[in-house]
């Protein structure tokens, strides 16, 4: 599918938002999801990059992504420096599982975001504030400096407008005092304990930032008794890894898939995953990271069994409904039917 850039908004020196119009289609999306864009490199090979949606569909905001330039990055620079209204971008429909739980009235939320990691979180906070008028939200947001901070003014005015529900703690690397500069383990624990002294089993924590940053916060939360099922993470940086172990069954099996109105069947055998085997047959399935880390390739196993060697996206309740990642999965013990 394609997106037309309707407008471009300069957010900071190095970042811009793009209001996108899906061409000839209407799309639904949830706060926290992303759009994967497909580019062609100099050798005419496809390269994919995902960008989280910063708009809230509940507020009827048009689909918007926010891109921050990465030093020497191939496509973020191109988008921020040269993409213009009217340009057409190839891509995939919104996807991803960094989304809000469905019934939230009783819940409370802590968000930890660093740099461009605010993008999905910004959409989630706007959505929560629009839907619920009682829930408590705390955002801890780390940046190099105030001038590099995406949505700084908008977040400040939200914190003023919803002072009874939203607390924001900004951290800037260039702050003169350490306690306002870097997020430490003790700071994470103090923030959680002081803002959520009760009902910690109803706390959901959302993390989006560098790997080590999210790891540190996760370790602190685990130490406080917060379960992994209460913690959701979105990784912007993909670390590719090979399958650490073989599936129990490495025999050849058929995969039958429904993608929209189209039906496909193809053979899959270890070491190719379901996605890799489909790509070899030129079957155009959705994907991005090919490493179990983004969720763009997720499908539902309707019959038969699949086994994933890696999953950093889906939670247990999603897996129980048959959802799995085609990029890290193999069919086992027979043929499988899947749908998107
Ligand atoms: C689910 C998800 C959501 C995301 N959401 C957002 C978002 O909302 N906003 C946002 O700005 N970004 C987001 N990202 C990140 C985004 O997808 C891109 O990864 C980012 O824009 C960098 O892409 P690039 O093409 O500019 O950089 P790349 O070309 O991929 O390069 C990235 C870095 O790797 C280095 N590098 C690349 N190739 C080599 C090489 N061969 N040797 C050595 N170094 C190399 C580059 O120098 C650069 O520093 C998201 C990512 C994911 C997975
Ligand atoms: S393509 Fe990213 S999880 Fe499969």
C-alpha cells in the first residue's frame, strides 16, 4: 500500500512529523502501533523502516508519524531533510502490539520514554486522557536537552490541563544536577513507589528507549514484584540473531495462509522460517525486523502447531489466542493454517 504525505511539521532541529493519507484505502490504527515504510536502496533492494504513530485516532487526529534523524542513518535523514508534502511512500498498514489494554478504568500507567521513544507513548497518553477521566498517568521522559525534546510544549500543556491525572518528569542529559539528568535504578523505584503506593498489581508500565535503558528499568520493576505481564516494551533498534536452537521437528510442512482475500500455500522446512520460505516464493507478507522484535509479521495460527525461536513482542495472552511471529516460527508436527 501507499501513503501520501499531506503535511510535514518540523518538531525539533532533527525531527519532523509527517501527516499521512493512505492512498485509496481507509485504515484503522491503535495508539502505540507503527507504520512500516518500504524503500529501495541503490542496488534496488528493499529496505524497511518502522515509524510509530504519534497521533491518536480516538481524537480523530490524522495518521501522523514522527521521525528523528539518526546520525548517518540512511532513511531517517532522507525523510527529515528531503521528504515533502505530496510525496508518495510505500509501506504496510499499521501494526504492532505496544498497545493499551482494552479495559483500563481500574488501571494506572507509568511510561518511561527516551528520545524518539516518546512517539508511541505520546499517542497512548493522549488516548488515555481522552477516554478515561480518573486514571493516573506518570511519564518519565529522558532527552539530551530541552531543545531536542519532541512534543515538549504539548506535553507541558497537557500536564497543566490534566494536573490531577498526569505527572511528567523531564530528564535532560545537560541538566546541572545529576538527579534531573539521568534515570537511575533508585529513581525508577522512588517514582513508582511514590506515585503508585497502592494497587501495584493494577499498574501497567510502558517502556520505549535504548535497550540498556529498558533493561535497567525492567530489572528494577521485577525486583519490586511487578510481573513481566505488566510491562510492555517497544524496541526501535533491531538486533538480529540466529536461531539459538532447532525446532523439535525439522521436517518439511505446508503452510496455508489467508492474507486479506488472498490465499497462499507454500512449503516450509528448517532452517527457513515461515516468513523466509514465503519470501523465497515471492509471497508478499508483512514484516520488518525479521528478528522477533517488532510484531509487523504477526499472524494467527488457526490449525496445526508453530514454534517460535524468539519473541520479544507478544505477551502470553496473545500467544494463547494463536498469535505468533512468522519471522521466527516454524511449523511443527504437521501442516498449519494461518491467517493475518
Ligand atoms: C517498531 C519500531 C518503531 C519505530 N518508531 C520510530 C519512531 O517513531 N521514530 C523514529 O525516529 N524512529 C523509529 N524507529 C526507528 C526507525 O525504524 C529506524 O531504525 C531509524 O529511523 C534509523 O533508520 P535509518 O535508515 O535512518 O538508519 P540506518 O541506516 O538503519 O542506520 C542506523 C545506524 O546504524 C548505522 N549503520 C547502518 N549500517 C551500518 C553499517 N553497515 N556499518 C556500520 N554502521 C551502520 C548507521 O550509521 C546509523 O547510526 C522505530 C523502529 C522500530 C523497530
Ligand atoms: S518482522 Fe519484526 S517481529 Fe517479525
